[in-house]
């Protein structure tokens, strides 16, 4: 620990019985900045204390994974997803269980992905679609769409030479770093 005696113009710090005289002068500006830094550190520490309880984070994670699966047509219920994560046996179609295992793996690695990197996106896609798609982890080379019943609800922009530059652009737009250009919006409406 430091034992400190301060006077403006001269500062002496006793550490391990050695008295040092720093090559700087503690001014009122330095003290003001030190007080501001201490205040900000206190705010940061206080914010970390208000983390939600582990049970809420766990519940949120389970709901997020379950919702993601349901969007893609997975038939597993929230209770089944919870039971699986708790290590219990779950009866479900093999494809649904594979999707669940893959989703858990991707969510566990979520912080390691870079939303602005095509390579990182492809890595996440490869893990998410492992055992489900033969070309998992690669940008598509053909056209795709989404059907609702007998009708086509959405047709994705055609695959082609521009597809790689769109991925980082959309990633930045989704994270608020930039807006999607009119060029992208117009092409996606075709």
C-alpha cells in the first residue's frame, strides 16, 4: 500500500520504506481528472453489479434458442429445449435435435464472431447448418425464396458477384454503424 503526503509543488510517496519524489507536480487539474476517473470507474463497477441473476440469463438464452428454432420451423417446444439443455432425454425428430445442438454451439460461441466479416459469417453458418445442408458455411450460388403454403412469400436477391460486398454492409447496418444504401434497398425489392 502507498502512504501518501501531498503538497502542491512537491509530492512524496512512501512505498516499502522508500521515499520517492515524482518528476511531476500534482495540480488542481490533475486532481479534478483523477476524481472524474474515479467517478467513472465507480459507475462501471456499479453497472457490473446490476447484471441479471444467472437464472434470468439462462432463461433468456433458452428462450432465444427456442425462438430461433421455431422461426425456422423446428417443432421442439420451449420445454423440450429446456429439458435438452438440462441434460434430459428428449423425443423429437432427428433433424430438430441436430438443429438444436447446432444452435446451442453457435450461441455458445456468439462473442467470437465478427459481424463485419464474411469469413466469420460463413463459419457461424457452417456450425449452425452442420449435418443439415451439404454446402453449409458457403455463400449461396443459386436463388432462394420462402414459401408460405402454396404462395411464395419472399425471393432473396439473386446470387452473384455483388453478394460478398452486401454481407458486411448489412452487418454494419444491423449493428447501427451505417445505414443500408439506397442501392441495396432497391436491389432487395426486385
